[in-house]
């Protein structure tokens, strides 16, 4: 058996020797990793810049030990090194830029930056993509951070209390829920994509954000982020969806098994019933908290007027 750990998040694996030398994708953080042909030495926390090859997901042959929830994920993208810290409650993304490198982000996402980094705000991608981002719940303005006077770093923090995740695009498409986008590297385009009634995720918008191209993108959630590999079919409550790969087909429907006469009653009075049914092969990211459920809970504690 081969024992090794993911270079990005430290997840432990124990696999048969037949997997030696193959490329796999970590079940916890989603990063590509190469299975060693022999038991490796202690891995360095900062990995070399990895290739963009994608492999099949490999599950450990025995239950892996659960890492601390505040573990830091470190990795290397095509254009920069990065780390995601303070997760999953108050995640922050730190990007390390060499001179001349840049990153694009949602306005107000930047928490800090080096004095060697300059900021330029403006439109990106033409009128159609700009309007599409606005319809998808994002700002029409995109901030560009560039290391112009030497190496530097930029730290980003999402607007909600929750987690953040990294995804490497290699020519495919990633669909993001309203408000999930944080920042991305060069080579990525962000636009809105009309999905008709299928895009109606729990009242959160009819337009999803579409990330396409080749590069790195970071997105955030309300609560912790769980990555699920879908092999055939999977259902998720619409309010818990963060992102999903476009290799998955989906449709919004009611929970199966509800009687025809009870569907509307369950949906409007029972608080359950509306789900997104995914089919195919790909990944979907879900969050552990529901914004509307939290607002409903907080509402009971709001001060009321005595008049």
C-alpha cells in the first residue's frame, strides 16, 4: 500500500500500489495530486507550480482523519501562489504576486495589499459580460491588482461569514451562484448566463454567473463549503448551492414522493420541497448554511415598536 498526503490540504490517503504514478484529484480540497510510486517523505507546505492536468477522483481505502476546520490550504496557480486561511468560518484568500502579475476581483473584496501593488478599477469583457455580471448579483466594476513595483501580496475577504474555495479552469465552465465570486487570474471571463426558470434557486436570481477559460478562480459561501462528486444523480436544496461544473445537467423541481395535492402546501408552509436535481458526472459545491433560514431566525429577535 502507498501512504501519502495531499500537498495542498494535508488530507491523508492509503492506496493500492496499482495507483502509483497516476494523477488524482483530492476529495477534500479538489486540487490535482500525483500518487507516488513509493511512500514519500514529509511533503512541503508550499508546493511547486503544478500542471493543469485533471485526473479522476481517488477515494482513500480507509476513513481519513478529519483535519481541523481552521486548516490553511496552500497551493500554486498558473500565475501566482495562494493560501486560504481562517476557514471555514471567516475565510481569507491571500495571493502572492511576482512583479508584473495581476489578479481581478469583485469591488470591496480586498482587505489588504502590499505597497508594491497598484489598483485600477474599470469594466472588463465588454458591455454584454458587464451587464451579465450585474444581473448575476455582482458589480459591473472589476478591480485589477497588479504588482508593478516588485513582488507583493493581496488579501481578499468575502462579504459573508463563511468559507472560500479555489478551482482551476482548463477550458471548461464553472457555474456560480449569486454573490459567490471573489477573484480570478488572467485567462478567466466572468459573465451572466440566463437559465430561464431553471435558474430560480430559492428566489436568489434567474441569472447564474458563468466562469470560463483557463486559469484560477476563487469563490465564497455562507458557512463551510462541501465538495461533492456526482457520478449519476444528486439532489441539493436550492438555497445551499454555491457552484457546480457545467458537465452536470440540472433542473429545479420539488422533492420526489410528494403527493400532487400536497406539493404546494409543503413548499409554502413546510419550508421544504424545492430542490435542484443534478445528473451526469461532475462536482457541485454546497454550503452548510442557508441565508434565508438565518434571516428568518434573526427576524424574531428584531426590536418592535411599542406604538
